[in-house]
């Protein structure tokens, strides 16, 4: 632990990712990218198709294999393209194991950890430009991944490729900067007192990050505490597009959302809303919604999630907002985007533009932690 150089063990690790985990797959097309792709014992020379037939997998076209319970594909070099009529076309490398579960194909990709980290960072840091911000994201994502390797262990793999775990779209979409960041921080993790840290992150804090327990009341970590994100009046993340936002919500719309969320009864209509208490980071903590006969209290976190799930996540982007009342509407005047816990990704970008290195960035957002290797 906390050695000077990454031991080979961490960097050569493989993780098992379930591909197309949100899709129903009866069949899928394969196409080799260059030489060296094998299906079972045979070379894959051209386009082929894998199909679920009963409990068995069958390959035909450019290669014949199966029917068998499982078929392994080795795509060690440039990889293999997967595609289908309703599927995004994606390039994968490493070993892919095909089997059938409930009449659908189940594809598990054993991929080198660092390739997977680069893929995840591409998705998470796609809007940023600074390499040091990408490196901070790589360490945070790698630590997050290693802490969540048991997410799907009962289903025979480590992580799924949807946002339920971490978005992973294969090799073809990995950005050069994400690849460079994962290579430069190879095997590096974030620790608190010798344990891998819970590396939560979000898009834009709005000027001050949030203490974990104010967002998730039953959880607390000594390094997930509110920090001021840069000099007063000039937060690091103020460079972010969408740093400040305003959303007008008419009472008709608020009534509909509040009924759907179960905050008010079907015969109640909303007449007003105000922030009734504030958290120490300046975020709204509790809201009061006024109906024709009573006042209903809703935590700001429930409001943020409730609106997000029903009206999309761009309507109310964070809980750092003030409420201004109009005749038949309320105006939310807000800062930032996301839950505010842990690293502020746009703040990391801002710090990097000011010359901070990724380890300084991580220490800023996760005070008391240090980087190392396991
Ligand atoms: Zn998952
Ligand atoms: Zn910030």
C-alpha cells in the first residue's frame, strides 16, 4: 500500500462487464477489426451473427460455432465490432463470453481495468479539456470501479455497461485524452486511512461542495465534507456552461408533478413554494409547498430527484437555488448541477487551468485523502 510505483498486479487486472445490459438481445452481428479474432477455436474472417436458440448460442456467417451453452471470442488486438438493428455499433477488445439467459444473449466482456477506466473517463469527462482534470477523474473513477466490483457478482460479472454502474461504450469511443489520463495514473487509487475512498463526484458544485450526510442522511464520510470551491466570488467551476440557471415552474405544472410524486393529494393544487431551511453549504435543505388548505414539507433532495425523474434533469439542476414567486409561477434561480458531493468536475477543470496538478485537485475535493496503489 502507498508504494512509490504501481505493482503489476493492479494494472493487469481484468474486469467483467456485461455489454448492452439495457437491451434485449436475440441476435447480434460481429465483424472483426483486423486480424486475430477467434470464435471458439476458429478464426473470424468476416461478418458473422450470433443468435440465441433455446438455451444455446449459435454462430453463423463468417464463422460456424455452436450450438453451445457458452462460446468465447478472443479479440486481443484491435477488437471486434458488435452491432444490430436496434443496437449502437461498438468496438470491444479482450475476451467476450456469449451465453443465453431467459432466451436472450448475455455477453460478458473481460477487459483490462485500464482500458475500462479510459472508457468510463471518456463518458464522464467528455466536456472537459484539461489533462490534469482527466487524470483526477481517472483516479476517482478507478477507485469507484474497484469499490463496486461486486455490484453484479451474483449474476456472474462485475459491472454493467449502463449508468446503473458506469457508462461504458467500448473501445471505439475512447478519447485520446482519457486514454492518456488513465495511462499516466495507471493503478493509482485514492485512499483515506488506508482504505479506498468513496469517490463521489458531480458536474458543477456552484461554488461550494456539499457534505455527504446532507444529501444522503444515513451516510457520512470524513472526507466528503463541504469545501469552498475556490476564491470567494470566483469559484473554480464558474467557467462551466450552465453554471447559473433559471427555471420557471407554473403552478399548473408544479401541481401535476407534486401529485405524481405523492407530495400532495389528487384534489390539492399548489399556490406557492418557498425554501424553509438552508444547509450549511448554501443549498436549499427543505421546501414548503403551499396548497389551498395546508403546507407540505419536502426535502430539497426529494424535490430535486422527484422533478428530475419526471421532468428531466435539466429543469432543476441542483438544490442550490433561491425561489422567486410570480403571479402564477415560481422562478428557481440556481447555481451548479448535480448532488454536490465530492469532486466538482468543472471545478477540477478550473483548477487545472490555473495550473493545479491532479493530486492537488483530489486533495482539495476529498480532504484528508491521499493517492496510492493497492
Ligand atoms: Zn450495474
Ligand atoms: Zn465547483
